C-alpha cells in the first residue's frame, strides 16, 4: 500500500525512521517556513494529530467491547491556507512529493498516498459539509508500518485542518467517524474506530477508555512520570505475513461463537465458563476466552488508573499477552522474545500491542530504565539472528488540535 506520507510504504512491521526520510520536523515554526518557501505565502495556521498505542484491549473492538489507547507525542503536522480555485494541493516533506486534486477526482479507490487526504475531503462532502480548496504542507514523525496508526494521524490532522479553514462545527467523535469513513470507504482499509478516536479525542496525560458499542469515551488519568514509570514501545519489525488472513479468521470465529451463544456480540457474554461449555470446538472456546477475559482486563485497568495505581497495570499486561499467545494465538516468536526479555530485564509487565503476527510490544518499566531494557531486547534479537528492533519512550499526549 502507498505510504500515507508519500512514496511507497515499508513492508508491514518495518519502521521508516525519521533519520531515513528526506525531511521530518516536528517543529511548527520550521513547517511554517517550509510552507512560505513552497507557496510564496503565509499559512493560515498549523494543525497536528498524533499516532497512538493501545494500552490494553486487543481484538475486542469488533466484538463490541472495550479498548484503552493513548495518543503519542509523535504526530502529523500540517501548515495550510485556503485557495480559491476549488483544488487541493498537498505536499509531503517526508518524501518531497506534491499532489493536486479537484472535486472531480474524488472517487473511492483513488490510488496514491494523496488518497488519505482526498478521502477526508470526500467524507466531509458526503456528510454535507462545504469544503473549499486549500494548500497543505505536511510532515510526520509517526513511524509507519509499526501499528501506531500513521494513516489515522494523517486523516485526523487533515480533517482538523479543513474543519477550521471552513468553519465547520463538528464534534470530536463525529470527526473520528468521518476520518474512519475516509479510510474505510475511500482508501479501502477496513479499520475500526479506535485509531481515529484516539487521534481525535485523547488528552495529554490520559488514556482513552472507549466503548466500541456505544462510542462512550472517558479520559482516564495516566501520569506515568508522576508514578515513577515509563512506557517502552518496541517495534520488533517482524513482517505481518499472516495478518490479513488470520485477522479475518479470528473475526469469523468470534462471529460464529456469538451466533452459537445467542448473543449480539461476545461483549454480551457474562458467564465465561457457562459459555465455554456450550461451544463444542476447542479453538472457538479459546477465541471466546481471550475476548471475554480481555474485556474484563480493560475494565480492571480502568479501575486501576482511576485509583492512581499505575503499577498495578503490570499483571494485566502480562495476562493480556499470555491470552493473546495461548488463546487467540496471534503472537510470533520475535514478539514473545521481546516480552520475555523485557520482563527478565526489569519491566513490571509487558505485552504485544496491536493486531498481532508482528509489530510492537509495550512494557511498563521503572523511570530511567526504558533505554536499557530496549537495548537488552536488541541484544537478544541479535543473538536470535532477528533483525534489529526500534524503540522509544511513549508519552501520553494530546489529540488533534490547532497549534498556531
């Protein structure tokens, strides 16, 4: 698939580091200067939207369950100004690429990286909003291909920009839904709402408790620094070779189980043992056990954070990973090794985050220990003859907003 920032995306699981792209700046002042150079005028403002990581709650979303992501400090920045010829021009500084499109070009299935931008214009128009032309210049330091929602960050940054430029009164949740529609119906990627909701709704220092059935959202305090802790995010850079087919298989198993149990979705299972006794297939039993127990872990995690006991997340992270490994069977050896070494090196708890079969892990670690533990994992990968992973310290950050 085309990268959301221009050019061709790295294979899934491989991060394009800011050090390897032509130009990445997370500085609004620098972006304003770039806009002036490229358009010979002043931007009307600068807007941003973040990537995200899911703290807990995997494969619960399509089962009408609960998730708890938080926004990252890594973000997409856009400088923009209106134009009056009915066209949209978008420049990616990451790839030194400029694309221009008009209303007549807004057809679902558009190819090229600009489809992520065009899809937002299309979704706004489909919802009845008048969207004038604009020049947009963007840059991003959200790693691509690592399951950190780089595409949702771009969509939500564009949507926030265009909403302000056109004086559109759209709630945060509705913005997330429009961004998801752009990705689902225009780009053609079957994502849920969590990514866009996190990019749009999250607030700094909080995780977002999100109910995937009702769309209810709660900001839950998540001040890791005050608790003397850090969240290490490590991308194993494992190719997601099976993710599409296996994701579909897991979803089908969950839907079959719900039908057999006579419930709308697995979120409605309240007595796990009784439900498992009604299911003859041991594979489906394992899938149900993961979803039901994972929903319970999210609810327990919410309670832990509401009471300021961040360290008590640790056993929930460990249990979530064990469930994904044993019951949902979506981990792979490099991911399991990363979690194992993180725990052995001093992490309080760790788990895979994301859809599975590669991607990232997160680890709750004592403050000042994330870099050391990240390097310990890298050494274990070298010994196992895996490719080198990449890591960073995640800071719960703000959602989409205007910066200037």
